[in-house]
C-alpha cells in the first residue's frame, strides 16, 4: 500500500525503512512502533551515558581531586582549585546547553539526571534501555529515590528492578510505579520518608504568572488531602450543568474554580434551556429542585492497629494520591471533622486460630475537610475486608499463602445486577484507578464493570455481581471492552490478564499496592441473597448477546489456562532437549510420526485445493442479516 502524501513529503532520514512494507497492516505497524520506541529509549540511555562521561571529564574528576587534598594544604592552592572548579561547572553547563540545544535550567537537570541514573539507579536505568519502562517512569523512580542515601538507594534500585522484571507481560502505569516507589522508600528508611514529608509541607505555595493573549496561570503546591478535596469540589460543581452545555470539561473546570472562589456551589449552565442556568450559593437552598452540592469525600485507608498505636509505622493509603506515612494518616483521623468507620460487621465468634488475627483488622476513617460555609466532608476509609482466594479481586502473589485465612468481617453481597453499598465501598478501597493497561483515570470517575458479563435472563449461569468479578473501567475503555475486541480475565492470584485484538497478553495488578499495605482486605465473608429464578424464554436457542458472551468466555478460559501453565515450573533443560531430539523413541515410532506428519500436510493441501475449486477467489458473499428477536438487545453493562 502506498504511503500517505504527508509521509512521502518528509525527509528520507525521518521515514523508517520498513514503513513502506508494513503500511496498512495494524499488527505490523504496532510492532514497528514498538521497535522504534525501544530504539528511542536506547538512544536516550546512550545520550545520558555520554552526558555523564562529559560531566566526569569536565567537572567531577577535578572535584574529586579537590576533596582529596590533605587538611594541611596551602590556602592559596585551595582557593585556586575552588575558582577553577566554579569555572569548570559553568563550562560544563554551557557545553551541555550547546550540544543538546536547551537552556541552562534544562542543562543542569540533564546532568543531574545522568548522575542519578548511572550512580544511583543503574538497574532501573538498564530497564529503560530494554524498554521495560518508559523514560518518564525512570524519571519518576529517580525523583522518589532522592531522599535515600547512597547505600540505601542501591537496595531501592534492586527491589524496584526486581518488581518491574517479575513478569515480562505485566505493565505498570506511572501512578502505580510512583506508589510502589513511595512504599519502598517508606519500608527502606521510614525516618527519611517522614523527614522528606515534613520538608515538603514547608514548600507549599501559590504562585501567579501572566501568560499570552490576556490569560494568566496559577500554580498551587498544597498537601495531598487539600488538593483532593479541592479536586472533588471542582468535579462536583462542573456536574451541575446539563449535557447540552457548550463548554469542554477543561473550560468547565476553569469556570468552576472561579465560581467556587466567588462563593457559588453550582456552575450555571449556558444551554439557555434547562433550569440550571443561574449559579447558586449554598444559602439559596433547594426549594425549586436545583441540587446544591457542597459535601466532599476524601478516603484514607488505615489499619486499626496503626490508628490506635502511636508507635506503629505501617503506612496508610490516601485514595487518589498513594501511600502516606503512619503519622500523616493518624493526623487526618484526629481532625475534628473526621469520621472513623470500620468496613463491614466484625465477626465476633472466632476459633483459637483466629484470636491472634483480630487485632490486624483495618479501620475505616472519614477525615473531614470542612469549610465554614460549605461543611465539606472528607471521608477516610480504612478497611480490613478480604474475599476468598477464588473471589480475590487483586491479590499480590508474594503475599498469597497456601492456607486460606479465616474471614474477619462480614459484608453484604449482591444477588442481582446492582451493587450493594458494601460492594461499592469495597471496590473504592481496593482499586485506585481504571484497570485498563496504562490508564490513569481515577476510579471515582470510572464505571463499575462486570468482568464476566451478567446474564439478566439467568444470573446463575455466571457473571455474578461479586467482588471477584467487578472492577472500575473508564467510559472509553468500558466501551472498548464491550465491543469485544479487548477481553479481560481475572487470574487466580488476583491480577487481570488483558488480551488485545492481536492476541497479545498484558497483565495488570491494579490493587497490588493496596493489598500489600492491607492484606486483611482479602478476609471478607460476603453474604449473598438467593439468586432470582431464571426468566422464561420464548425460544430454546441462545440470543446473539449470549453467543457473544460465550465466545468471550471461551477466550478467557483458554488464556487463563495458558497463564497458569506459564506459572508452572518448567522441566529441566536436558528433559526438554530429549523430547525435542526424540531421544527414547524407537525407530518404528519415529517412522510412524514422520508418516503421520506427511499425511497431515498432504491432507491440508488437498483440502485447500478442493476449497479453492468450490469457492473461487473474490470477496465473500454477503450474509443476510439475522432477524431481530424481542429478547435481543444492547449489552446491559
């Protein structure tokens, strides 16, 4: 297929040599883009290594000589060397600016980045070259490691690299990588994490800067819980307009921010037709049916023992942000407007084996961020639930035990299509964001999806509304999955396997960080009411929707079995070689195997020839559309 004109007009060095041969083929183009990304990452690593060598040549070696001078060195020599070192630093900055075509601030950042990757995170740096993680992911890991000293940062580097290389099919989005890096820092050096947070809170600020074309920008660096509260308020106020509002989401947020500053709690729709055209304040009330929103929830998950024991260092989890220190979580729970709630009903009848585990229950906290006129509530939920092994929504393989632990709390499950309050709250605690690979949309802006499709005619056939079959998907990826091109499979270890339209297998572990912090979230006993009786059908054959569900379920079972085979230990290499070479097989058996192979090859060739004689080459005949049936309808999810 001929390349587009816009591509042909580009200089020759900008067009990959293989592009002309793969244009028009989705799978081949995807492979080409992947290889180009791999080459780009490798080029970045090579450039970073060259910048590091330039730094060593122009500055670092002279600095080492200065630091190695004896204490009784002459004062004049010290001053001369320091003056020379300052000149070398300026010369290095100018040289990097020249060769990279960047400014002085970006040049300093490039040198600092090169030193950090080469000297502090060499294993993570190598994973960038191997295209295991992106350059942005490596930079995020480097930023999180700044608080650690040179000895402890190598432990951080090894642990993070082992996590990223645990499964070549598993992808880690930037927010998940950031959360895991924060968790590692807290586990390696708790005191350093606390000190870093204290120093960071002192850096909070708000700045304003004029921009072009009559605009200006505002930047705020605030504590995470305050930003989450502000974000929820903005999201609430932009939802007070109808779907016919002409503004984009970004424009609504900008206008909503100013309306909040002016004391309004509704935005005011510009469609001119609905009843919400006028902005309202909280004092206006809801007399005419206009909903005035002013309550904001911010969830924090914390263990009960961390909440009650001031010496506990177990981290908490601020939903929408990530892991936080134990002191930070306790401070949020101690606020006057905080509400502490446990998840589910504690199981009081215990066996002797369970008595030692009850103190590990998680507590649900609702810290409330309130203002005088709005009464905003920030909810901090710390839970201790957990489904059974086969119903585990997202278990961490490293934390899974052979014996299934006894449940600690009891929660209400669902026997129909809709979620119960306990299920909705459990999913809020468990999944921080959309479970589609590399998606970063927060879970509170997603839709709850049934992994196996719910059968409205007969719920007992599968796809029930339970924790092991539910997860959040943003609207775009929910529709993509519903279309049938992407298929998801919940693995027994709690991870989610996605099968792309090209057959590629990708694994995500969206709840791994939460369950690593709160393993008791697996220990929930769900009480499920009786399932409704199947609806009577007017015909015996399955509907089109049921056939599509069956097709997806067959693909799920095949890929689930394949994933389980990959986790099984492989036979020794000598045994594999023996099987491949045919050792241990008699001459008669080997001859029979060759005859069967040649017979199958000849049979396939004859079949293709007969098919070509019956069906000549050309476009396939169009099938008449299947007649509509009253039981058929659009997917109900």
